[in-house]
C-alpha cells in the first residue's frame, strides 16, 4: 500500500489535539477526540492490509501479528519501564500501586478494562495517572485480535458479505455507544463494544477504495469538510459532554472523508501534507506514548498545578522525545533485516515479562510503602479505614441508656465518625451514621432517616467536597426539625492539588509542612459557613489555621494525614480529633455525654 502523506498529517492533527488538550490548552476542550481519529485511521489501514493481502494471496496472520508487535512493543516497553522507575521515587504508595496495576494491564492490552473496573469514588485523579492513555491501545489490540480472523473468513468464503458485515457492526456498536454513553459513561468511553464502530468505519471506508472515484472538485470539498469536522469537534466538544455517543460521529466521519478523498489534491491535502506536520505524524505513536507520563509526573512533583510555561516546555519535550523514540527505537525494530523474527520475539518476550513482573510486584506490595518510612502508610488501606465507619449505619437507635448521636453525610462524614471514635470522648454515645440525607434537603430525607433525626439528641451534618448551589430546606424548616437538639455543620477539608510532592520532604521537616489550599475549597467553606449560625458551624480550615498556622499534611510524628487529598488516614483522624473537638461549638454536644 502506497504511503500517504495526508494520513501522516492527519495523525499529527490527532496527536497534537490530544497532547495540547492534556497540557491544558483551553482553546481545545475537545482535543481528546484525536483518539477517535486514530481509531478510524487504524481501522482503515488494517483493513487495507488485509483486503490487499487476500486479493493478491500474500496475507499471513503470523506476519500480520509480527508487524503489530514490531509496531507496538518497542516504543511501549521503555515508557512502561521508565514510568515504574520514576514512580518509585515520586509517587505515594496508593498512586504507585495504581501505576503497577496499570502497567500490568497495559502490557496485557487491557488497561481500558482496568480503568472501567476501577473508575469510581475512590479512583485516582486521571491527570496523575502516567499510563492512563494506554486504554486506547487496549481497544485497538482487542479489535486486532478478532477482526482479522473474521475478515479473512468472510473475504475468502463470502466476499459479498464483507461490506454488509462492516455496516452491521457499525450500526450495532454505534447504537450501543449512543444508548450507553449517558448510562454507563466510563464503560462506554473505554470499552471495545462502544468503540468498535469507529475502527469498523475506517475499515468500511477502505473497502474497494480505488473503484469508486469522485469528481476531483467534489473530492477536494469533501476532504476539506472532513478536516473542518475534526477541528470543529476539538473546539466544540468538551469533557462535560456525554461521549462517545453520537458526538463522536463528527470527528469519525470527518476522518473517513479525508481517508476516502484526501488524495484528490486541494487545500486539505496541502495542509496535511506539510512537511513538519508529516514528521509529527510519523512520530505520532511515540509522541502519544510519552506525553502522559511527562505530564503526570510533572503534576506529581508540584503542590500547585504546573504553569502554562511548564506545560508548554513539557509539550516541546514530548515532541522531541517522541521523535527520538520513533527514529532510534521504532524504526530499527520494524526492520526485519536488522532484527529478524526470532531475536526480536525472544527479546520482546523477555523484556515484556521482566517489566510485567516488576509491575506486578509493585501492585502486590501495595505500592512498596517501605519507600516512605514513618508516614504511616504501611498501616493499612485508607479507603478500608474510611469505609469501616459503615458499621455504624443502621435504621434505629437501640440503646435507651446512652445519648443518641446521628452523623449524616458521605465519606467526609465517615471521616468524622472515625474522629469521634479515635477521640474516645464519644464512647458513651450511641452513634448512628446515615448517607441518605443532608442539611440542605433535610425535609426530603427518607422516612427512616427523618425518624432517626427525631430520636437523636445530637445531629452532626458533614459537608461534602462541593458546596450546594442552594438549600431546598429553608432555615425556618430546618430549625423546626432540629428544635431542642444539639446540632452542627462540619465544614469541608481538602489537602490541596497534590500530596505526592511532599514525600521527598525529610522526616524531620514533615511536621512543619502545610497544605496549599485550593481556591475552590476556600470558596466552598465560605458558602457552607453562610448556611448556618456561626455557633453551629465547625470551620475545620479556620481551626487549623488558628492552631497550626494552616492545614498540616503530617502530624508531629511525621505520619501523613491523608493519602488521597480528601479522606483521612487513621493518623489523620487522630490528629483532627485532638485539634477540632475542643472548639466551643462542640460544647452543646459534649454536654449531653453521660457522666
């Protein structure tokens, strides 16, 4: 198949969109659709290889998969291995464990599956995941496992059914994508069943390409329209939109138009065939591989978001490293004369196995917490510690001999339950924890929780990470419901943009470290404080500022207070219990404690 510069230029547009979007360029909120462009190109090229090979009798599955290995593995393995090495020095155990899991999944071409299974409340922020982007390799390789076999079967036995098969697959997968993108956003974004149509669209575009020429003027207009559709998607779509779904039609159909008509000359071909753009396209795979680790580790080293200048420099570094990887890693290993099949496969299997074993060790050892001695992170899983508060979740108070204390909220409230337990000052209370109510919707709480509020002598509401836009329960209605009770609203807490940067602080200096608060946390705290009378509000941030000169990251022994910036470790619950419960706002609650 003759090489097309416009396809390399199209790859460049795709990878630059992804890289600039991940670098934080606000002008390209939809730059992530570059991955969709890659999918369509991959389907197009893979189908051309198969159909051309079947037509002239030269196609071999063994040779096909060897080419895939030569294309994918040489550039991928260094990225995974170096990420594990750098992560050892820069990441907290939980983040490093996540990296180990991602590395194993990446080498198995299943990171898209792992991301789907682990996405949720406790998931690590995507911007700190060095191998997040390898989910797309999972989609492609899963497609390559099944598609060539099915295509061979149909092309050799029922060639007339090939195009209908592709069209049917597109229709089914696209329908699933449209229906499920809003209902199952993570699975629809990452998994093959809602992405296959994009690769199949490329395959259908490639079918009998030379036999259906368009008038040159029409073809040029269609190719230019396709380029405009891709750029439009990068500008108009953003991460808040349900995706892929029907919105993915814009970049995918645009890509198909260029692939179908990009050789007709005209403006689109001239733009995409521009020399520097073609060079970026040739190195696009390596550029794509390197950008996310560089960006993620830069963020992990900083206590505030990296500046635009830093991200611009990292973008240039990505282009340079990616180009070097293409020149000195990708190209040599693709040359079967320099690396014959047996030596290539022997080396590839050995290096992949070694890297996979190292990644598995990182995962099994929970991120090697011995790297950060004295932080308390080897004592157990902070998420399990937080979830242990669910043992207090019940539908009624059972002990009339003890005062009843109700704690209401999400995982922030479970932190509060743990504070109360660690303090030992509430051992005389019967504590019940509920998740199905909040202060601003108290009148709409389920009947069971409303009864618990009625029966409780003290009620503790705990703020979530985001302040409400408004209260559905009026202050008058709230005061009526809570009349005669001791009640408090506990303000939000958050340990800032990133905690990984603090692991390099010497143990002796840890007690002096203070979190750099996010502006949103400060703003949310002010919103929550305005909801209730001042004597019913416990301002955690204010208390820490007055008593410790800011929000500490470590306690006096150097143990970290939060492993994920939001939830408390056991050391954190102990520290907050010592620092918070003496606030005068607690006196009405403590006054009902048994003597």
